[in-house]
C-alpha cells in the first residue's frame, strides 16, 4: 500500500515537472517571437532620438553637461513609461489576453453601463469569459462617479470619442512608424556615400516599404519567426557598440544616471530644453505596441523579453551614444552611424535596415488588432478579416487596411523626406495614445479592480504629469510636421463615429418599430398567410421582439416558411465566446407557430470561418431546445404560450438532441424515420447545378437529420422535431434587410450630412452583410426598406 502511494506521489511530481517544463518552453518561444512583432519599434529608436533632440535651438547647447542631461532624461523616461507603466501595470489590465485601448473600453463596458449600443442582455453576463478571476462584477460597487457616468449620455459619448481618438492615433502610428524607421536606416548610406542625394534615399525607402506591406499577408506567426532573429542580432549589436563607446569615449557617463542632471539640463537650456522633449519622447515610441499586440502573445512573455534583453541593450546603446557625443559634439546629426566603429559599419547598417523593416511590423500588426476590435464593437465599417494562423487565435491580416496604410506611408515618406519632420508627427501620435491609455487605466483601477480612488488619482497624476509635459512640447511642433497625425486621426475618427452613429440610430429605429406579439398571433386570419416548406432565417439586429422587416416582408409576400427563426448575430464586449456558450435559443409565440429566436454571440476576436456550416448547428441547437423545453414541461415548467418564452444557452459539448446526424450519402434503412425533401425534381436539379458551379459550397460537409425510433419520446416533442427535420430537408432561406437610412426632413444639417452622406457612402463601399455573414447567394432573399431616423 505504501509502495502504491509512493508511486502515485512520484507520478504526480513527474507530471508537475513536465507541466512546468512545457510552460517555460512555451513562454520562451512566445518571448522569442515577440522580438519580431512587438519590439521592432522600440529597438530602432536609437537611430533618430539624439538627432531629433538636438534639432533646432538646442543646437546651441552642445556641450558635455547638456548631453549628460539629455541622456538622463532618456534613461528615466525609458524607465518610467515602458518599464514601470506598461510592463508592470498596464499589461495586467488585459481583457482575457487582449490589449489596446478598445480592450480597456470593452472591460469598462462590462463593469459599468458605458456602452451606447443597447443590445446587451443579462445572459451575456453569464458567459465564462465575461468576468475574469480577480475582476469584480458590476453589481458590487455603485459609487457616485459610476452613477454619474452611467446616467449622463454625454459623458458616455465623450468616453467613446476619447477611445476612438486613441484608436485613430494607433492607426496614425501604423502610417508614421514605417516611414521614419525605414527612412532613418536607409539615410545611413549618406554617412559613407556623401554624394548620395536625398531623392535616391527616398526612392530606396519606398521600395523597402512596398516590400514590407506586400509581406503582411504571410501572417504574424510566420513574420515573427522570420523577423525575431533580426531584432535579437540588432539588439546585441547596439548593446555591444554602446558598451564599447562607454569604455572608449567617456566612462563618466554613468554619472548621468542620477536625476540631478535633468535639473541641471533644464536650468541651462530653459524653454529650449522643454521644446526638445519632443525628441526625447521618441525613445519610448513603440511602448503602446507592447499592450496593443498583447493578443498575439502573453503578458509574461512580453515582460520576459523586455526585462532580460530590451531594457539593458537599449540603455547601453543610449548611454554609449551619449558618451560618444560628449567627445564628438559636431556629429550629433549622424550620431548613431558616426558612433559605429568603422570595421563593423556595413554589417551594422545592413542589420539596421532589416531592423527598421521589423519596427514597422509592430505597429502594423497593432493596427490590425485595433481595427478588428473597432469592427466588432460597431465602430468601423465591415472589412475582410483573415486569420493567418490555424493554431494561434487573434493573429489576423486585413487586406483593405494594409493597402491603405501602404499608400499613406508612401505619401508621408515622399512628402516630408526628412526624419525630423516625420519625428515631430510621430511623437504627437505616440504620446496621445499613451495619454488616452493613462486616463482609461485610471477608470479601470476604480471600476474594474475596485481600488480606492486615491490609487487611481496617484496613477493619473504621476504618469499624467510626465506625459502631459511631453504632450505640451509635441504640440508646439504641429506647424513642423505635427499636423499629419492630427489630420489622419480626424479622418479616421470621422469614419468611425459616423459608422457607429448610423449603426446605433438604425438599431434604435428597429427597437421603436418592432412588431407586437399581438400582431404576430393574428397573422393567419387577417392576411391569409401561407406556410411554405422549409426554414426561413430572418436576420435582425434585435435581441428581443420581431423586426419591422418581417412585417414589410409578409405584407408584400403573404407567405413564410413552416419553421421561422429570427437570427441575431451580435458582438459581446469580450475577446472571445466559447463555442459551447455561443447559441442562445428561445421560442416566439405558441408551440404550434414553429417560430424561434436564435442569438449567436461572438467576441471581438472571434471570426466566422468560411467552411462553418451554420445551418446544421442551428438545427441541432433548436432540436436541443425543444427537448430541453419538453423535459421542463414534464416538471410543470412550461414555456408554451409565452410571448417570448425564455432564452436558453445550448452547449454543443453536452448535446443530447433527439436527432440523429448522418452523412448525406449514407443510407441506414429501417433505423430511423427520415423526412423527404418537399422540393420538386426541377428545383432539386437547379440546386445541384448551382452547387456544381459553386465550389465554395461543396467544401461543406453534407449531413442528413433523422428521428430515432424510440417509444419513450413525447408525442408532442416528436411532432415538433419531425416538422423541424422536414423543413430542413426542404431547404433553408435567408431573409436579410437591404436597408437605406435617411435622416428625417426636420433633422439638423449635421445629422443629415452624417446619415445621408457619410454613413450612406460607407455602407455602399464596405463589405455587404451577406458576405460578412457567409450567406450562400442561392438562398438569399433581400428585403428593401428605408429607415427615416
């Protein structure tokens, strides 16, 4: 007996060791990949920080004391913002592994009523991913601040605008980072080839940028493995070069680690030193990418990579470059390339160019993540989202955004042709995003982490003062290139808000004009409604009630299918919804009406796959609901006759449906009762011809539903299941609203412009809802409607 206990103990110990071994192996693998995706931007900042800092009036203060002060500013800024704020604090505020400004916003919307879209349900809060362990539920705290923000719509609108502004600045980063990184690295050619003109440098940079954006469709996973070795080699190179410069030029530079040199710096330089903060700021650009790209990795892997490699190598490089400049003040405009020993110049230049390409990858992938979140939360027009990894969720590519970024990036590179001007624009974009994150984090500390307001104020004041100083300095550079991110942000923000406003007004119109259940119950006698074979899926954005599109349909064509399902595909403010919790099924009207409601819930990281057979899952879910309802009715809990009944979560892993699923080609005579298709031979031949000409449909697995012969089955339930199977065999039709939204005649000019011009233009030029929902064209029925909002 003791021997058996000892064997069990040894087995558990070995299993534990194997678990931790696999965990650390996976952690190191993700940390390795993060170098190629997350840290390229931070790693290439030494290319242009000192040049931008000493540009302008600070050019007159080029002495050892000033250079020591500039390095001290860089060191403490790099320590306070990326290390303290992001690595140790902000990364802990992830939304089930997802990061970025919209991730913070979605967390806030789950813990307080900040969302402007009124399609949330109590059932959403029962999702396993809704409340993370350690996050308190919304009902715990009812502070006066929370009540104030929830009560006033203007405050919720202002919060959304702040979040949209931060998201737009991330998109601005996606335009400016490739331009400044590639142009800075390629301009190193002019250090050795003095006759090389700026025009040639710009042309080479544009060629590199086109190649970079053309590579994006390969996916983040592949790009990470390709780029990670480049960044690691680059970091080791610049770290060793920095160490060499410290020893060779000025070992006293370590004294500048004291913050007293910052005080001396501002005493000597005054206002000119304050204006130079726009250049110092560039040492922390890319910090937001650590948080925005969190969905591709884990917080632990990003922390490991930063603390062990990124931080020490970059500190050594900035220190070494300052040591070189303290003895070679005149070389400040080419400080990075000038500080490289001649023997290794060309290898380092080659690695620098490759690293600049990698730097662009960080914000491009972050831009894809932000746009996907905006899209899912109703703040961006429908675009194509491609998941580039079969195994790693959240790694995506958006073709339209990729090519828009490329065009804008080339325009910035050709238009400015100067890294200093691009740096002015870049600084504003980066510090604005950081400032937005700081404010949102203060709300997270109060409403989500349930900490005292004092801690939120401490966080807000400490980091707000630091970032506010940099922001005030950057704003002074607006005439010198700083206007670019503001223009980009204004355009994207107008697009986002117009789309969100139009979407919300359309939903509110549906809410106000939904059909009453009394009208549904009197359909037959008043209109002579005919029930035709098949299943009709009525797509609607409403989570309750019957949409106006249905009444519009039946009044013009007084017939609908023998089984009717009102389908609502909606996004929930969580990163992902487990497949087992995706379907909410309910009944509309009496049992004899065969009318159901299905709400399909997706998170902002979820995506519908092209080969996903929605019809089969829907039929199985309804059958499961029918059986669940029958079992409860035997326990005197009947939903029959209830206008809405109740919504039940149908878990696919625990499915106990009375239906038998077989391949369409299999035959099992005598084993079950199968429903025959009610389609005529002509209709069946037309369908076969269409499917033969549409190879996309043939990829789906064809199945057949059957009723098992079991005497224990309740007759009423069996009848309803038989009607469901018969309808499925007859075919499925998708009824979708083809709506036009117009502003009322008495609306204001601004509202008419937003609805009639901006939203209408975006709706016509984005992906159609039938494409986004993967609806087969042969089964689609579009019902035209005009919404006057």
